[in-house]
C-alpha cells in the first residue's frame, strides 16, 4: 500500500514528461518561441535537479507523506500557470516552478522504496515502477497529440489536476503508515542555488550555439566565463558545506563515479530522443501530432520493457553489470539505424529502430540507481539516491540543449546555399520549426531541398546521440560489480563493508 501511494505521484510526473513532448511543436508554433523550445524541458529539469536532494533531506526530518503532498500541490498550481501561459517566457517560468514539484514526486518515490525494500529486491520493484511509466508512456503521447490537434495544447497541463487531486487523497491515507525518522539535517541552500545557476549558464551557451551565435560573441564569452567561475565556487561550497548537495565523499566510491557518469550520458540520449523524436516524425514524414503520439509508443513502451527485464533479472541473479552493457549496445544500434532513415523509409522500420533505442535505455537506468544504492553506506543512501536523480536531470538538460543546438545549426547550414531560401526568413530552421507539419508548404519551390536538409539535420542529431552512447558504453566497462545486498536498515552497514572488501580484493 505504501508503494502504491508513492507510485501514483510518480505517475503524475511521468505523464507530464510524455504528454508535453508530443505537444512541443504545436506549443512552439502557437507561442512563436521555437528558438527557446529546449528550455520548456530544461527549465523543468533544472529546478527539479536542485529540489530533489532538498526534498530528500526534508522528508527525513518531517516525513515522506507531508513532503509528497507539498510536491503534488506545487506541481498542480504550476500546471495551472502553464496552461494559462500566453508567451514562451511565461511557459518557461511556469515550467521551472513545476520542476520544483516534479523533483519532489520522483525523490519521494525513490526514497520511500529505499526505506522499505532491500537492494536486491529493489530490482523486482523496478517492475512496479516500470509499469507506472508504461501507463504514462502509452497514454501520454496519444493524449498529447489529441489535445494539441483537437482541444488545444493547454490541456496537456489541465489533465494534471484530476490526477493530482486523487494522488493527494491516496497519499493522505496510505503514507501515514510510514513514520518519519526525524533525522536532523542541514540543507545546503547556497549549494542548490549555485548548481542551478552554473548549469543554467552552460545550458544558455549550448542553446545560443543553436542560434548559430559565434563562439567569440561577447554574450557567449561572458556566459562561458561566468560558468567557469561559478563552477569553481560550487566546488568550494560542496567541499565546505556540512551536508552538501553532492557530498565529496561519494566521489571516492568507484561505483558511484562510474554509475553517475553513465547516468549523465544515457539521460542525455533518452531525454533528447523523447523531446526531438516528435519533431522528427512531424517534419520528416509530415505526420499530425496525434499520429506522432501513437508512433512514440514503441519508443516509450520498449524503454519500460527494458526496465522491467533488467529489474527482474537483477532480483533473480543478484548481478547487474551485464544489463547496461547490453542495453547501451542496443541503443547504439538503434541510433545508427535512425541515422539512415529517409522520407521513403517505411514507418514500421522507423518504429523498430525507435524500439531498439528504447529497450536499450530501459536496460540501463534502473541498474545505475540500484548499483549506487547497493554500494554506499546507509548514512549516504538518501544523498546517493538524490545524486543519481541529480545527474539524470543534468544529463537530460544537456541532452535537450545539445540536440537542439545541433539541429538548428545543421539545418541552417544545410539551407544556407539553397536557391530561394530567403522565403524562409533570416533563420530558416526556426521558421520550419514554427511551421511544424506545414513546413514543406512554406516554400514550394524548395520542397526537395528543404526535405533533404531536414533529414540530414536529424541524421546528425542521431549520430551525436550515438557518439554519446559509445562514451557511455566505454565508461560502463569500468563499473565494479558488488553482489546485491538482501538486507534493509541497520544490517546494511555491515553487509556493505563486507561486499566492498570482496570487490576491492577482486579488483586487485
């Protein structure tokens, strides 16, 4: 019953990700903000990143239930603001607020499961988590497409209200069974702010590159310099803070370092794919948003299937390293196949390549979380779990920004020499993104060249994702494998020490 309560909150956050992705092209067109498209996702991820560890520490003090209810309330209020947004700037600001709620929803789910389930059995519980994402993966893209085409994109946010109200009622009833531990924490608020501002500067640099701004432009140099200075200050703050957002001692753990790096790289591919795949299907094949939603099901459902498979096999075997290696290899194959897709490629083959990419990602993500929780001491369990969520958010933010920059820069470069490209304005890529499925009708004389340029630009995006996946594969080769523990609570310390000693001897 406890797990059921937190999973409903997780469903709310999962549905928001999948339903918004399908509607993004229509949102960009209606609000005339295609150049800021990636920030609709990045703003959410940034604030969720900072909020996740804070929720974890506050829930240790005040209890999981109250913090989950606060997260749901913030999420619902911000959903109303998103639905009422009249400009891209207002929507991005509302999405940043929504991230403060979404980060809490996911943090409370992972923290509660870690409270009541042993590391080895957590693999089995990934099936429940995956089922939640399966429902969101099937329902979200379809609803997003239907709302965008027939009711208006604000409905992708209005739908959160009834689900959130039900989640509030259920959490009130079932989470009262889980008593707060009342662990006193000092919260590193300056560290949280520094992390958000630092990452924000780096993301702005990446996004501005998508607008083909020169590296030596004053704004670019200023942002890059500010990011470097802020990064140094952030590192100093994390080293001096009594309870840092990212405790430095965690980075001494080999499993934590390797798993965190793989998480960043894999999340970049995953979030970038979820956000830009609808654009790919709409611009290359001219599909409507509701049809695009249906075609995204193979990608999202395969991701869930991979997560269920890896979770069950981890619980059965007590091992985990082989699953992310297989998953990343499948991911590389899927992205490589997508880089050869043309306008004449049959859609079933495109869906197959998307599914291959999805199942690969699903085999990776649950393993990284469980391997970290298994490798750290009990006192660091909350911080380590929050840190994995942090790196997942960071990777997703950079993936969305990087893929957007690559798409815009490549598309503008491919169209620069086309005869009659002046009909598309000073920024042809932005004009095409605003047009969505009507892109080909903007300049009939350029139909062939525009189509080829769009296909080429997405090929470069997929190849960029493949290179990131290759880096993730190489990094995962160094992941140490510690047998998964079968205990929860006080016995974890002793079992962790024994397992770490065995791992060290084996490594030597």
